[in-house]
C-alpha cells in the first residue's frame, strides 16, 4: 500500500517538474561566450575608448536629453539578469548630436545614442529596444569575448581600435584612409551569433523592464529600411543574423509583456524639445569639417605631412625582425620603419609615408593586418578585402586571378592589382598575399610600390611574406 504522503510527494515533484519545464521553455536561454579578459579589463577599455569618443564626437551635454536616456537606460540595466551583472560595470547613457540613426556601447558600460535615433523613433519602446540590444552586448561582454576568439593584440592597443571602429566608416578615415577597413571594424562588427544573443537577452531585459520586445523588432526593421547614412552604419556593426524580426517576435510571445510601455509623455516631450534645437549635423558633414580643419592645420589638429614624391631609399639588404603582438613575426629591410597603427602595422622607408587630409598613406612598403570575414573561403575573403580597399581606392583594378602560395606555413593566395595614387596621380602596383586564420579571419599583406619601382620591390614583398611566422 502506498502512503498518501508519498503520493503527495510524487505529485508535488511532478508539479515542480512541470513548473521547471515551463520556465525552461518560457524563454531562450543565453550563455555568455568564453572570455579571457576580466570584467575590470572591460571597464578599462571602455573608459579609454569613451575618452576618445568625448574628444572626437559631438557628445551632448544637454541635461534634458541625457536624463531622459539615463532613465530608460537605468530601467533596463536594473533588469539585467543576475548572472550577467558585473559589479565593476558602470552604465552611462549619453546623447550624441548627430543626425544619423546610430547607437553604440563600450565595454564596461558607457553607451552613446545619436540624437537621430531619438528623433526618428516612433515610440519610446523603439529607443529602449536599441538600448537593450546594446546593453546586452556589454553585459555579455561581447567586445572582449570577440577578442578572446580572435585578437592577438595586446590589451592596450584594443581601446584605440574600438574607438576607431566607432568613429569608423566616416571619421574612421582619420585612422585608416589608406585602407578604410581594418582591425578596428574587425573588432566592433559583431558576429551573427553575438547579434542573436544580444537580441534575445535584449528581449528578456525589455520584458522585465516593462517594455515590449516587439518594439525592438520594429526599430530594427525601420533601421534596415532607412536608406540614409546612419542606417547602414548600425546595420554593418550589427548585421542581421537572419530572420531577426521573426525570432524577436517569437521570443516576445514567450515573455510576459502585458501593459508594456510603448509610448510615453517623456518621449513626446524630448522629441518636441529636440525639434527646437538647431538641426544636428550628419556624420558625413562632421567628417568633412574635421578634414577641412586638418588640412588647414587649424583647430589644434595635426597638419598633413605628405610623403615625399622624390627619391625613396632602396630597400636595404640588411633586415630587422619585428614581433607583432603575440600573433606573428616578420622580417623587413632594416631601413623600413615600423608604423604602429591601431588598425594594422605598416613598414615603409623614410619619406614614403605620411598623412593626407588626416588619413595615413604610404607609397612604398607593406601593410599587414586582418580583415573580418565570415566566408571561410580564402578566395571569397580575399575578394571581400579587395572590395573594402576599393571603397577608399576607387581606381583599384580587379584581380586577374589568384596564385597559390604559402603564408606563415599556411595555405595562402597571391594576386597583383594596380591602382592610381591619389597623391601622385601615378600608377601603383599592389601585391596582395592572404591566408585564413583558424578563427576564419583573413590575414593579409599588402605590398605597395609605384609602377616604375615595382621591379625593385616585388621580390622584397615576396621575401617579407616568406619571413612571416605565426606565433600562436
Ligand atoms: Zn548588435
């Protein structure tokens, strides 16, 4: 005979299991990716990058705007699930006086929201949706997790790269006009996997904070449709993992979102207030002004130091070996200087490098860096690299095909293209060597020389590529 009590226990246990199951099925679980950095390092990186943002972007000191954003932000931050809370993190929410729809958050908590984002949102829920997504990247520590996967570079170099990426695209020309892409973008463009995580966690946070996650789906759809310059920027930093609109809506159905805040009086008021302010500039306008300032040397900016177009010393037959982060070693002619950049590393002879319109350029030498790729196919990834190069070098020729080579002991590709130098108007020859790294990113070496000097350089480029040894 069974004791009623034990039967009771079984029933309770069954009921508990049912509750547990329904909880487990209520929402998609999110697990923060592996991360070799400490939360304190996230904070340090974020603080440094935020200082750069303060210097380079028209950050708003407007009390009304910032306190409105902070009120939404705090409400969301308070609803970050306990497992993703880091006591070191300090979430701050600041407006940026730019018309383009965009927002970004830095490791450890500083978040910046473009004025255009608030102006173009239909509801407060839409603003909260973008913020919840950004907040989730921070809470899940995606910035440093991405580097755990990929970066060989020392922690100190990362802050600049992160800020470079933020300012990227338009003002990022300051950092890398020669190539217009680079490790900066590589760091901040999140993978589709991280995007989906930020969407899912963002939905949970929104629901817990009393917002409707469907507003996040709506705002992303609106941003995708936006043909203005701000839309694509946000989209390229936060690529749609596919079916974004559908899975966020599905997640919203699993969450309790009754009586959620969509619109609010504060939202109406802040929008009305923004309409009374002078129109915000676009990123493009800002970038033009900043470059104009640089060329004239005014406003405390650094005047151009154009590369010499005269005699460049021939590559020395003596060599010097450099160790780059803990990624690779490379040997170059001893009369080439190492030009550390946050985006990549360039080795060039004296007189062959400088800045033009605030962007760095070089006429002879090699640039070594990485380009993010999700193709997992060497030729496709190299084509993507050429595509990005062409954005800043519109007269770059197409590749006539690839040779198989070895780069750092890995299977690689080589191609030669030509370009017309903006600086001299002359023909440039560019040798491109690439290989895919284990994480799928593209490692590249660009050898650049004017057409008339190419015969003296192509062999040197080959020797430089042969010297490359990956050290991890
Ligand atoms: Zn994202």
